[in-house]
């Protein structure tokens, strides 16, 4: 149209709510922008009419609470509002002929909208979890009425209700069994996937954590599921997943197998898992995150399964070929050659750190969650909830400025702050840990580190324990050395030391059970996400205490929390099982040395996952030239040496080191 310039308003003169609505509409940043603009238009028209008559009218804002119960339920589901759910469900029940109509009507209509919005990227994971909370609470309210109605109907037919199968799953889109594999206790990601699948009308049987292969197969048969999903966080879980895949194949299972978790990858799935189970009928598929799970499951159970599976098999075949071709192109130094080219610190020119102020083992049980809050790194928190800002708004707190996820990220953060304040106030979670600081020297061959109880034991040459290390072997194009953590500790003749700690956040399991009983998946997952943040912050806090006070080698350190998260301090704190020392069995040496279970109650599973799940452990190296690195793949000559030094059978050692072997095990 033609614009009359004299009638135009300056941007600063536009009312804030109208300006925001206009931007949302033009930039298409909110699916409800049109409805919002229509509401504002109605108000403006009413105000214009009132001004024409020489007066003003109060424009009553229409609320979703003014709608009938059916519409209110749909709105509550789509927007994740659980505040009024019991009253609205009861009112809707009175309007419907039977309780099931409430579920199959407004509740499922709302969940279908949620599924569509999430699938199209217009709704984010926290919103979906809130919607699931509304759904669960609504169903929980209706359940007694449905049970009573079902019992009455059976009695009317002359059937004893006690003999009727209550687990009728005929109305679901499919049945999925999910488990965290044997030895692994981490389940936050699995919990999220279960909720998302449930929101899309799949029946999910979550059989928990540390589930044996036998139980997984047994329950899959018992529940007659359509899909099986395995989850794991620690690297030994990768090997356990291979065991499950092989056993499924032997037993003649036909269900597709889905793989997920922080330690898993599409490449590992293609190379190690798919060859043991995949066929066109039952593929093995890696699922990157919760948002992909519905797409994968619906494709596997839908009419286009054949084309979908064919594409997956072709992709994985190609990845596997590329992987093995890459191995042929990779070169490794013999273990003796790698040792010769180790990282050589001049300990005369750059001597070890001074002796610790507090030698031996110390129980840490007086640090509160409030103490560690300033040390929290919030970036992994948003990653847990699959909220990712785009450049330049990546990371906390810039994520709040992101056009797509900023608003939801801020709501999520505010909810986290509210729950965190409650946890601090009622002390429902608490922190506990153990620190050990000991005299230490590397062994004569330069590959391991010996720990001594005190200086007398060092002088007598009687170590308490030996921490075995692994060395890089993959050939480098540069002159860089081939690193091992042993390089950062001085040999005999120098008074060097090694620190270690294990810390946990306790109380999360009880909170999870509480929120599960209340059908509140949102606060359940939020509790787990916060527990992870608390224990990581505790580790950061404690490492600083070690540097500044307990060991005291950096007593003049003046770094703020932001600099700590950027690792601007001297020394490192690598964890067993991670890239610098990818062998989880070294945790046993640490636990024996610092009495982590006896003093702090931090246990190890058979696969050496720490319990509680919100736990962190680390070795503490003080030398300023110590650095983080990845061992990468290693060869059989080093594995044989390593097994001999640890007094392990070679086959057992290879199983623990399976993810980093440069060769195929026998």
C-alpha cells in the first residue's frame, strides 16, 4: 500500500508489546505471533471506537482460563501448565461420556500438537518435558475412574476383574524397551528419551540402570516390545553393548536395536555393533539425542521402514569401509620408540612443586552446595536439555540472547535457580569427597607412578601403590613428544608428589523418586541435571582448595571463577577413563589409596562406574608443564607391557582397553 509519511510513528513511539508482537510476526520467531497480534488488534479497535465517542473503555483481556475445560486442557498440555490440572481434568471428565474420552480427546490432541511442534523445531525439549508432566498428572488423576469403570464393565460381563490383563497396550503406536547396560549407572539421557517417546504415544518400558544382558533379553520377550534401546556413559558400556547385540543375534531376536549415550557414536555403532546384529529386518542404529528418537522409532515402525533401513545400512557400510581404510593409512611407533620420544621435563631447571601442606588422606564433608554455586559451568546444563544457541550467542549467558532458543533457555535457567534455592534451603542434596596427597616418583622405566605413604617410605623404596599410565603411539607429523601422564612426575631422586580426589553429590536419587511418585518428569530430570552441575562445581572448588591451601603450590593464585573454567591455573586434574588415561581400572588403585568408599560412601560398579551417578574423580598433577592430551589408539606391544605391569591377563586387559585398540581383538 501507499504509506503516508506524516502518519508514521518513530520506532521508539511504538508500544513495547505491539513492537514485540510485530517483530515476532515479521521474523516468524513464535508460532503464536498471529494470535497475539489479533488480540492486540482487537484492543486497539476497541480503544479507537471509544475515542470516537469521546471516552475510553477498559478492554478485558481474554484468558485461556475463560475457555471450557476441554480447551483449557489442550492449552495446558501444549504450554506445559500443570497448576490447574486436577480441577480441569475433573471438569472435562464430567463433560465426557467416559474417562478414556478425556485422554483420547483433548489430552492426545494436545500431545499431537506438541509432537508436531517438537518435530518441526518450533518447540524445545524443556517444553516437551513440561507437557509430559501435564499428561502424566492428568492420566494419574483419571486412572482410578478408568479402573473402576473397567471393573464394572467386566463384572457386567460376568468376568472377574482380577483375571483381566491390566496392561493392555493396543492403543499405543509401539512398545520400546530401554535400559542402561550392566555396570553403568547414568540414566538422565535415557529418561529424557523415554519422556519424549511417551509424548508421542509410544509405550516405554524403562527397566533401569546396571541391567544385565540376560535381563534385557528376558524383559524384551516378556513385554513383547517392538524396539530395544541401550544407553551408556562410560567406555566399558561400549563393550557391553556389543555383548548384548551378539546375544540378541544368537537368540534370534527381530527387534531393531537403538544405541545412545555420551560415550557412544555413530562410528562405533557402524564398526563394532552393526556387524553383530544388523539385518534389513532389525538394524542397529545410533540415536544422537532425544529429538531424533521419535523420528527413528516412527521410521522403523512405519510403512517406509524398508527404504529407511536400506539407507542406514548403506551409510554404516560406507563408514565401516572408511574406518578400516583409515587404519591402513595410520602408522604407529613401536612402544620402545614412543618411550624414547617421551615428554622430557628438565626437573632441575623446572623443579617439582613444594611438598603439600596437608599430606595423606582428608575427608571433605563440610562444603555446602551454596559454597560451590559460583563454580558452576552452566554450558553442559543447557546441552543436557538440548538447547544450543547459534553464533554469536553460543554458551552461557549469551544463549539468552539467541532468537530461537533464548526465551526458553531463560525460562529453563529460572526454573533451575528456583529448584536450586529449594535444594539449598531444605538440604535435600549434599556434597562429600576424599582428597589424597602423597609423595610420588615415576618408575625407572618411566611408564608408571609409584605412591608412598610418607617420606620415610619413599626413602625405603616401599611404595603403597603404583598408578599405571598409557603412552601415545600414533605417529605424528610434527616433532611433538609422545605423551604419558607419567612424564609429569619426576623420577627417583626428586621429591615430587601426586594428588587425587573423588567427590559425589548425594541425595539426588531420593529427589528423583519423589518427583517420579508425583509424575513430575520435568523436576526429576532437572534434579539430575543440577546434581551433575553441583558435583562438577565441587570438583572445581576442591581442585582450587588443593592448589591454594591443601597442597599450596599456588597459594598466591587470584583467578576468578570464569578463569578457572578456562583452566588458566597451573597443573591438571585428568580422570581415569578419560582421554589422558582411558583405563577405568585405575580407579580401583585410586579407591584403595584414598578409601573413597569407606570414608565418603562413593562406590564403584562392576564396570567401574561411580555411584552415586553424580560423581567425579581425578588425579592432580602440579607441575606447570603438565597438560591435557588424548592417548589415542595404542598397539599390542604396549597393551602387553601394560597388562604385565598391572598383572592382568592380556585378554582381560584388551577388553578394558577395547575402545582404543589399534587392532582387532582375538
